[in-house]
């Protein structure tokens, strides 16, 4: 699922560089669908909530103490900060030195706010720098990391009153409150009306996205992933084909949710409560797939293939570097490789293939040179391996 999310976002940013008006036949269908690859961001948020909450649900169901939030915070910081900081800083330098971005007070302010992970609260700093657009979502992700422990503390505090499956009602409430926040922000926070849209740069694009893009809405998706993790652990017994069918049904439903809004060619596709990515239809499909995937019998033959696992492993590096790579190719080698700039599909395939190879290289360098060493270093400061938030559980016990 992580590899799928990463590749969807990559496909979105490369597809947009095709000139839709000159495409014919199947290429038009390709463009319409993969232009919606921005929905991959929704997968990331659901998946993060699912994975991070899962160890806490295991402890909750076992009657064990709540796993260490100190370890949780340390691992989140080690996982996100080093790679993001390097990408953000390199992007700022290249934006000024190569792309001619003016190094003024506003750009410096955005950079500093990006380092603090609080740019998600205002359109001015949602994009922490020019040139590398995908970095906007990291602040939203960190905000979700900060908010999740409040739900977890409520969960364990209510364990005596709501044991077992009833504990899931706590996260039903967390999701409900978050959706209420999405509604209130999207409804009552006035949108900007001056210089709105990506034609006015990334700040203009942020004005177009906000207030629909806000912390409450993205945390609602994140918390939904956490709730799904709890529901998935209620599924007892051996792996079976029903799970495989449910995963395929969920992925098909998510693809349908993308295709249903594709003709509008609006990757944001604001849905219910003004939330992006055709909410909640796409998210329900991915949620169903996440619910069933740990219990599948046949799909691991595909999902556990070495290339799939490797792309998933380096996906964060691909995500934070690929757009900068696309822009560097446009700047130095292919000036037409900008938004709607390519009319030749064969030329586009060559540029996209080169971009993908470079993105994989960048992701690998980020993983082995920055991310993995940072995480290994941070583990030395954990209270103890036995109190970590990711207990080792055998597949036999997990599915017993």
C-alpha cells in the first residue's frame, strides 16, 4: 500500500506534464485517471494512522500497559526530521541558485516555519519552499503524529468502561470530532480571494486549497486509519480468501472513486465536508483494503515481492525528492517538461522513465544515507527494546 501511494503521487506529477488537449484514445483515459494520483496522499495518511496505532491496539486488547509515548515521539522524529530537513534545505538552495527564486523575507519565513512543522495552519507557509511542492504534506503528517496520542490516552483511560471491541468506540468519537472540525473550518474560515490558484505560484495554490485542506480534516483520515487498525485486530483466525476478495473490492472501490471525479481534472476533488480526494468514498475503499490485508492468503505473493517491498522502504525518499528531480530535468534538459508542456507521448515516456530511475536512486540514497542511520542512532535513546511501541508478534499469534 505504501508503494502504491508513492507511485500514484509520482504518476500524478508526471501525468500533469502531458498536454491533455492533444491526447487521443487510451492516452486520454490514462491522463484522466492518473492525474488523480494525488489521492495517494490519502493512502499515506490512512496507512500511517493504521500502522502507528496498531501496536497500541495490541497492548489494549492484551490488557498490557500503554506503550511508551516517549519512544513513539522519538521514532517519529527520527523517521521524518532528518530526511525532510535535508530535502527542504537543498530545495531552498536550488530554488534560489538555479531557479531564480528571490531570497526575501517571506521565503526565509516559510523555510523556518517548515522546519518547525507548523506551516499547515496558514496558506502563506503551507508550501515551505518553492519548486518542491509535495513537502506541504509533511507538516500535516506531523500534526497528526501530535494529535494521535490524545486519542490513545483516551483509549487506555476508558479501558475499564469500554474493554475489548467496545474500546473502538473511543476512536469512532475521535474520528467524529475531527470531521466536525473539518466541517467548522471549511465552512466558517473565509477563503482568500486575491491571487488564488497555482497560476500565482505555490502560495496562490495554497490559497486555493485552504481552508478545505486543514489539520482537522487530515487528522480525521489519519484517525480513521487508526480505527481500522483496531477493527482489523478483531478479525481472528487463519488467513483466508475472503480477505483477498475484500482487499480487491476495496482497491476497486478506491479506483472507482478516482475515476468518478476524473473528468473534472481537479486532483483535489473536494468531497463531503469539503475534504479532498473525493472524501469519503476513496478513503472507504482504501480502508477496506487495509482492514483485510493482514489476513489475506494469496495477495502476499504479490505484495511481498522484493521490488514492491523495496519501493515501499524508500518511498519517503522518493516522495520528498521526486518533484525536485522533475523540475531539475525541466530546467536543464527539457524546458517543455512543465505543466501541460509535452505533446509527444513517446518523448514524455522517455522523460518519465528517466525521472523514475532518478527518483529511485534519490530514494535509495535518502534511505541508506540519511533515514536508516538516523533511526538506528535514535534507537540508542529508547527506554528499552522491551518497552518499544512495535512489539514483535509471530504471524501465528497474530492470526490465532
